[in-house]
C-alpha cells in the first residue's frame, strides 16, 4: 500500500473514530485532524507500540487542543490503526 493511501486511511480514522472535538461526519471539517496523521504514519512505519501512538494522540488532545483527555479512546484508536497497518504490510 502506498504512503498516500496509508495516510488517507489514518486521516479518515482520526476523523470518524478518534474525533476529540466532535466533528465526525461534518464534511467541512473532514480535514480537521489531518495535521496529526503524518506523525501517526511515521510511528506506524517505525513499528511503534500501540501505547506510544496512544500517548501521542493523548498529548495532542491535552497540549494542543487543551481538552479533557480520554486515554482509553486514544488507545483503542491506536490499536485499530496498528492492526490495520499490520494487515496492509
């Protein structure tokens, strides 16, 4: 699978599954989390553990968005992405 396809899958997952600000399904906000996807892809390509990816997502919510964190959600999304990426290798 190409990096562009992998990146797009991550972008879609962040919008539809992770969605810490609640814009899921709003077409105008479909790119709201796109800036975080390249870092997630880098971590997946480096075979980073699920916990490390989850920690990154949690830090984005806490430090950049300044919203309450949901570590369980972040771990679930990270696990899903890790499994999806493993299937496409």
